[in-house]
């Protein structure tokens, strides 16, 4: 349903000293990876209108209709928040979000959403031009500041991560992963002894295997994770529409 293009937050080569001037081990891997999720055809106003004509019985894409879709997403988020026991919290202004959510993620189980941060952020959304009561408006994409929802969770393969969802159709998204967490899970599965400090491994009993695992990351690993959570956090579409 969603096409995912990705860009990275940078790859890093790290060297750690055992004593003065001597290198104990080094490795290369990605730090933060950002996946931009969008439904490519719906970046064109005429394709949005075509979707509603074909799949939603020709419903007019009016200001009221677009607002109702966003309201439905909000009701869904509130319902999921209660079901998941994941509170909806205003994003902190003074504290880094990654540090703020640690207390929520600490005891989260695999594939559990721990907390949802709400923040006003820019998004490209369709806007019905022609007034609220116009049943045949002109549709244009505009940059707007809207409340977006950041789902912080523990993925069973990727560990701590978050998905930012825009509640306005067509639900643009961003998935944030970190290969260090992915590697930590893989090394734990292989019983490799290591010490992790955020975006670094300070100790590793098998540096050669660490590098092999880092190099084994494939595009499909990113897509499988991204598509799983984008489908989870986009309840608007029916199975037939997907």
C-alpha cells in the first residue's frame, strides 16, 4: 500500500582504544535511518479525486470530508492508546524526545507501542480550495502545521524506534530506525558478549562477527519493518482498497 523511500542519518566508523594509543576494535554501521512513507499516486490531486470516485462511491473531497477523515484518525488514536496502554503525551520542548521516552520504553514488550507523542509539525496535505460549504472545491496540496502523532515502540527485530503519522489524508509518515539496536538484538541471539552505549558498542567479544552482521543489512529488512508499522498505523483503508 505504501511506498517507502529511505535516506540515512549517516554511517559511522568507530574505533575504541583499550589503552593509550592502541586500538581494540573498529566497526562500521549505520546510526539512525529515516524512512519516508507515502502513497505515491496520492501526491497528485486528480488521483485523490479518482480514489474517492472509484472506492468511496464518488464522495466529494470537500473541506468537511477531509476534516472528518482527520477526526476519525484522532478517535482511532485515542482508542488504540487505551487498548495499548500507551498514553498520548505532548512532545517535550526542553528535553530530547529520545531521552524523554526512555521511561516508557524501558519495560515495553516486543512489538509493543509504549507512548504516543503529539507534536505540531509541518506536513504537506491536500486542501479543498473554495470554502467550507463548497461541494465541488478545487484540490491543492499545501504545506501546513498540524498535530502529528509519533508512535514510540519496541520492534522485535529493530528494538526502540518510532513512526510519525500525519492524520490528514493521504497519511504521510516517517519511520525512524537505528542499526545499533538491530545489531544488539542480532548479537544477543548469537550470544555475543558486548556493551552498548546509545549509538556505539564499547565492547564486543567478536568484532569480526559484528562487522559481518552490520554488512548483512538488506533493503528488505527496512521495508519489512516500515511496511508492517505503516499498515498498523493507517486504519483508513479497507483490505480491498489496500
